[in-house]
């Protein structure tokens, strides 16, 4: 199974890597592997994870148009 770094996965999904880190921190997406190294977390992304990133982006990401409007109650 081939894995990618966070920057590589973000590039393949067509988003900035900082955006991907924000999505990770918010719990919106999840990587398949987390590696602890010197007290820091490093994520590894499989092909399946990159495909899920692309699907999430299509459903939620609104580049250049601001945030997605909240649903009215």
C-alpha cells in the first residue's frame, strides 16, 4: 500500500496543506496512519484516504466564494 505525506495528499486533493491540517484538527477527515516521532504527530495518507478527501472537498469546500451558508432552522 502506497502512502503519502500530508502535503502530497493535499496536493492530490487540490487543496492547500494548511486547509488539510485544519480539517484534521476539526475532526472532519482522518488519515489511515498516525506516526509519533519526537513528540509530534505525522500523518500518512493511503489512496483511499485521498479519494475521501476529494469527496469531502466536493461536498464542503467553496474556494473563492466564502463559507458555505448555514442551514436555516
